[in-house]
């Protein structure tokens, strides 16, 4: 959850830096969204690995 909040904050900061009429605006926000997705997926996988290891103990 903390990562999601940080990414949302980053998106807000980028919105202040890059105006919505900038030619690369969509590309930048698409990249931020993709980064958020992959970070969230990696967190789920790490949590799964931790659970697997805990089940083995």
C-alpha cells in the first residue's frame, strides 16, 4: 500500500511538472502506470515466496 501511495504522489508531482498538453504527457503517465503495476506484482510474488517459506518451517 505504501508503494501505491508513493506512486500516486509521483504522478501528482509529474502532473505539476509536465502540463497535460505536453506532447509526451501520455507516454510519461503510461510509463508511471506500468511501473506501478510491475512493482505491485513483484510485491505479491515476494509475499507469496515468504508464505511458501513460512509453510516449510
